[in-house]
């Protein structure tokens, strides 16, 4: 098939999953789908890469809603470019429907140098700001107002306090004495959800040595502050 004329390209941002505003200044969202396509070829890319093949060594689950399989389907590949190096990158955005809170994560990356055949350096790999892109998307889609950033592999909270991801499994402390307490509630909740916990509020109660109702109250207050998206009916956690 001949390459389409520019006017025939379909805007990658048309479905609202990824917008130019979600990218840092040094990155550019191409107005066309990967491969100069006129349509979204995400399903074909997944098939080529084997993303749609459920590992046969795992037990067959009759209901995908009760397995991790729901987290691998319907991903969307989006094509971005690094303005300084012209490095082309395809990122796979996956809406985590089983996570509580629901969120979008980057679940695949394909790097293509500006000149075919050029090597991909570790420096180029480090330049992809996955955490910043995910945070921007989730803030826009789910109205999350977290303000923590990533520096040196640690999360920097609004107060300036730094924690590592493994710290999120420690007790959070007293809400009246712990700086950034509800930011920590949101982070702990999100960490447990990403690890596959189907009822993170119960786990949070156990970690923090409090009643389930107390942990649920913390989560509600975090939602009220915009640090977590609204809960969905019929879902625990």
C-alpha cells in the first residue's frame, strides 16, 4: 500500500488516550499512527510481537475477569519522537481495568533510531520519561492531583521527603503527624493495586495495624483530595 498523503493520516490523539500535553517538552506526538498507517494498527503490532498469546504454561482460566489476562488485552501503541535526537519510540499504553484505582500504564516500548541501523545507547533509553508520561495521562483521565516526582529512583513528595517504592509497604504513621500522609495513602493503594491486590484496602489495614474501616476512611479522604480517582461501584478496595 502506498504511503498516505498527510491529509489522510488519522490523528493518534483522536481517542484521547495520549495527547501532546501529556509529553514533556522534548518529546513530540506524531500526528500519524506507527508505520505511516491510516488506521490504528495496535492489534496487528500485538499479534506480531506475541502480546496476544496467553502463555500455555499457566492454567487456563475460564473467566478472564478473574485472571491477569484482562490486563494485556486492548493495549494501544502510540508513536512519539524525541525532538533533539529524532529517536522514534513506540510506547504501548494499557488501561489497567482490574487495578484499583484504574489507571493507564506503559506496558511495552519499541525504540527506533533516527537513522536505521544506528545503535540504541543506554543514554537514549534513560531519556524516555515513562513515569512522567503515565502521571500526566492519569492526572488528566482520572483527575488525580498527586504532585510527587521521580528523582534518583525515589519518589519526591510535596514536602520534599523522598521515599523508595519498597517503602510503600511500610506503615504510614499517624495522619496528624506524618507529612504528605494522604499522598502516601494514594501511593500505597496504587502500589498494591499494580501488584495485583484485588482488595488493597484490606491489605492496607493489615500493613498499618488499623481497622478496615479506618483504612477505607483514609482512602475516601485521598479520593476527596483528588489524589485517587473516584471508586467504581461494585469494586472492593
